[in-house]
C-alpha cells in the first residue's frame, strides 16, 4: 500500500475504506462480511476509515465498532460526518455535538481525526432545482456555515473531540466561496471520475460540474479525498442493486448506460471497468486517497490489486475523458 501526503493526517493510504458499501448502500451484504472487510482493509495497509451516520442509518459505524474491538487504533484514522441542514445559530453546535457523540457510541471511540459537514452547501438565496421544499433539512447555507458551523467545528476541536474538519458536496458557487473563505476547510471530499458526474446526488446544481471543484481545490492546495470513483456503480461491469422504487437514483442508472464505451475500452485494455475507474481517480493530481465503496472482501481485493498498478499516463487519461466530451 502506498501512502500519500494529506495535511490533516500527515499521510494517508492511497485507498480509504468508505462506509457506503459496508452500510448496505451499494447492494446487500451481511454484518459478518462487512466486519471482515474492515479487518481485511486494515490488515492490508489501509489506515483511513470514512464513515457517516447516513450509511445504513448507523450500520456502517456499528460495523466499525464491532471490527475495532481489541484492535490498536493508534495508527488508524477515522472520519465521520453530520447531515446538519440549516439551523439557527444556537442549535448548530448542539446538533453537531449530538451527532458526533452518537457516532462515538456506535464506533466505540472518543475522537475522530476528521469531521465533515455532510449536508450540501448552498448560497443563502439559492433555489434548488428539485426538492426545494426540503432545502433547510438537506442543505447548509453559507451564512450558517460561516457564522455557526466553523465556530462549532473549532469548539469541538478545542474540546478534543475532533482533530480536523472539512466539507464535501454542494452547489459549485457556494463551494468555491467556502474554499476561498479566510477560514478554509482543512480537507475536501471531491467527486473524481472519468464521467465528471455525481449522478443522483447532483440534485443541488442545475448542471453539476465536479471537476470545477476539483480544480479549485488543486489551485488552492486544499487536501483532497476522492469519492464517487465508480460513480455509484455506473463505471463497473454491472449495477448490482435494483433501482429505487421512487426513481431517485435514476441518474446513476442513466450514467451506467452512458458508460458503455468506457466498459468497451476497459475490455480492450485488458482491465475490469471498476479497476480502470479506480486507477483513473488514483492518477489525478493531488488526490491524497480514493474512498472505496466496497461491501465485501472480494471487491476490496480487486481494489487492492488496482492500487499496485501503475498510474495512468496523460495520454490514457485524455483518451478516457474524451469518451464523455
């Protein structure tokens, strides 16, 4: 396992284990298989676990708590998140702290190394293209973030509950404002995939453009954790889950259809689509770690083999990106 520079932790394994797969977000798994996956990841050199209460309604964090019993945590880094929404100033710290305490209880820990805002950022007057009636519960306004969230994060740090804090998705204009604020996020989760897509979770923007945020982080030297390398399964051999009855994940399945030329090129290059998708993300400049959504050891082993391969060269990256331009 290679290790890369990442300011919040000094260094981080090139691959991180995310909570989506072990939390049953990306298809079914069992508690035992999920626990085994966590243990296999750690034993293989992965030193960062990226969790959140939303991954299986706490299931991913419960899996971590079970897996880490009687384990030495001194070299392990743990991230969790909070779906905050937009709240009055006097409620922000309490909501973040309550969420953090519940995560601590599930994972049987008393501190996280990185705490991320999980609700998407928007400008105060921004109207969502869809779900605008839920805006205050699923998004955090910039004024709430500047005036309340950042001070709350700093208070949690002073209390010894978190080491670092950061943000993730949102409307591009709002994210760029946050990146350029006098108090910059200490880390960012950026969607990094050859399709430049975040599929179903791109509902905040009229036309999402993850690469715009990636470039801004690169330009401002914001530490980057890559998510959505396989774009919710669209860049794999098959979608191994059924579409949600509500149709909310239709953009992910549409991306799968759109990615057929990618699968053909992967076959031509003698590589599985998932492997090639992860290798693309690992090859992007300044990405510190690629967060995996694997749900079992079989999927994890393929990713570990991918990490051992050479990074893609500029010509290969361009050929892949040209499939979607």
